[in-house]
């Protein structure tokens, strides 16, 4: 039997991410140099929900996109 762990992001968290990435794209050194970059999604369960932090591989950008409305 295959075991999986699944995390979900609310629409509000996705909206926060989209706003952040548009803003970050203006200053991301990897984006400017047209080099590959990776976005890391850190989901941290905390008992009442999960916090979500996103980070860019350029090392300069990160944002907490947690939406606590659904906790």
C-alpha cells in the first residue's frame, strides 16, 4: 500500500503567493539573469492548521502565505 502525505493551500494562501511572486520577480537575480530558479513550499503542521512559507532559490525572497481563516 502506497502511503502519502497531502497538504492543501486555501485560495487566500494561493492569492498571497501570487502577489508575492509577482513582486519578487521584479528583484529576483535568477529571474533577471533568466536562470532556473526553484520555489520551496514549507508546510508546517501546528495542531490547528498548517503554516505555509514559500522561499525562492535566489536566497533573497521568502514570504509567509499562511491563511489562518480556515483554522
